[in-house]
């Protein structure tokens, strides 16, 4: 991609957009940044941009920045099908995402992971396996640090005639990022699972699945494609890739037509991805809780073994890794009541997995901004495992209708009111679980803000 002197419009000034702006500048592009928000809402972000050399178009006229662009780069939060972007494409101008842009500056193998749930846990585990094995790994993408930051490091090293600063780049990839891939080419790519999500963005579930599947489209026979064989929507996709096909499953065998995989043999995790059978560890030796995390572990182990991580390192990491912040994170225990932060549970299936991972009676705090999920699918699990639901946010009426007659419910005007209500009502042996099955943007900056506020409120309760 020839960027020197090109007029590039960058739409969306979130974390990845700023990183992409810096990368485009370093590559010599003439950059215009655009965002529908007003400058007063973007003060801190705009302060991190070189205003002397970058044109800024924000507010009501932000789409006018597209008129003279030779290339458009969009952040994941910018809808790919915006009418103004469709007009740009008709003019013959390419529209790509920040992930696609960054990947074209990367020289080391990319290890990409997508799926509705479990991405962050899986990429974090892969990163820990690499680090503990003495390998230089970047971990980011949709999670944490934007890939453009790693691309900038690689670009500057290349300008100085130095090797890449990374042996591998472990990249969490969202469906939004996959909408705009063109030449994005991972050495190993995985689709962990597909459940109903983001139906406010996609025309159908099939549309969403097809977008997820794009993670494999530029792979060749020298690459690896990893599939969850227990997922009925994911498993059939393995027949449509050019890469070497691998699988992971809670079953006792991988099956035919695959190059190998990782599976449960009794209570042991076993892998055959190198061609030989290798025993990893007992299931009971994994520290993180939940059946869904066993699948995340199997996926991460597959990457680690392919990258040459020693088995003893893999075992040590699995025995000590406590899980991610905001993902079934144990916050505290108070008067025999455990408080658990699962703010990353932003859809129905994530919350279902959280409920199934806890054996004690649950006080569930749920609600937020609806993403088009079918909350009635949770009714059976809620009725079986939950003592009371405390509803917050815009989706509270939808949740109440879905679970009416199934469980006792209370409305709360704020998260603080919800935490106080649960703390007063829960008995010793109960669990207060924040697993909202909704987006956070009605009341919070993001799911991290929601989770941290929950933890602050839980810790503030008197002992």
C-alpha cells in the first residue's frame, strides 16, 4: 500500500483511530481525522494528535472529510455500511479498517482469534504462554492495545534496518474489524464460537457468521485454521478454508479430515497438533473456572504448541492464571457472600455461561443497552440458578418481560442501588453476580468502566 503523499481520511477517534493516525503520519500520508462527536467531547483525544499536520473535521460536517480522500480508514465502531462510505466505494476509493491498515506493516506471524465469546481470555493466555517461553509477543487488537501501535514499532524498526520487535503478534479480532479486511493474513486463525450477538449491526445471524468467517479468507496451505468442533455453526466452516484444519473439542477424539487438534481424554487435556499425542494437564489443574474456559484453554494450548512453547511452561501458566478482569472475576467475600464481576458478559450466551459456572444461589444484576439478544433463552437457567434479579439500564423492561413469572425481580435506578439491594438481601453462601447480558453504553463508558464501578461499590460495603 503506497501511503506517502496519499490523502487519507480516518473516521472514528477512539483508541485504535488515534493509533492509526500516528501510523499513517509516519508512513507519509496526508491525514484528515473525522468524528461525528463535537470537539468538546474529544478534547483529550485531539490533544494527542499533531494538529499542525493533521486536518480535523468533527461534528455535524464530519462526513465532508470523505470528499477528497484517496483512501478511507475506519475504526471498528464506525458502521461499514454507512451511506457516505457506500458513496466513497462507488467512486472507486478503498475503505479499510484499522486492523487491515496495521497488518500491512507487520513482518512477524500473526496469531488471530475471533468468536462471540472467549476471545480476550484466549489471547491473554496465548500471550502468557509466549512470554513465559521467552518469546517476544504482542497482545492486543480488539483487546487492549491497538494493532497499529505494534505496526508503528515494526515500521520504525524496519526504517532503521532492524528486525521486528516481536516474534508473534497475538490479535483479538472482532466481527466489526473483519468487515473491512482485504489482505489481512494470520498464520494461525481461530473461530472460537458463534452465538447471537450484534443483531443491531447485522441483517441476520448468517450475515454475522459470514463476517466472522472472513478471518480465514487470505490463508494458504502453509497456515493453520482452528475450529470449535462442539459449535454447530462453527464446525461446518472448516470445509471452506485453504489452510491446514485443526479442531478443539470437549469430546474424546478430533475426528477425520483434520490435521490434528486438542481435546479432552477423560479428565486430561491432550493435543495432537504436532502429529504426536501430547498430554497437557488434568482439567482440575486449570485455575480459571467454567466449562467455557476449558474450551478457551484448549484453543490457546493449540497456538502455544504450534509456536513451540514447552509443555512445562504451558502447565505452569494454566495452574496460575486467575482469569481476566471483568470475566467471572472474584471481587471479594463479605459475610459469606461472594461478589463476582462478569461485566464482559455483554450478550445472552456470555451470561448463560456465567450462570452455569456458579453452583451457589445467585443474585443477578443484569441490564444495559439491548443488542438484539433473545433474553428468553436465559429463562430456564435464571429460574434454576437465580434467587433474585436486579434490573438496571435501558433493557430492564425487556428483561422483565422475558423472565416474568420465572424469578423474583427488582428494579434499580443505578448500579449503586443494585449493589446495595443485593448486599442487603443475599445470605451467606449466595453469590452477587454482575453479568448484564447487555452493552454498557447507556450508563457507562464501556464494560470496563461498569465492572470497575461494580468493584468499587462492592469494596465500599461495610465489612
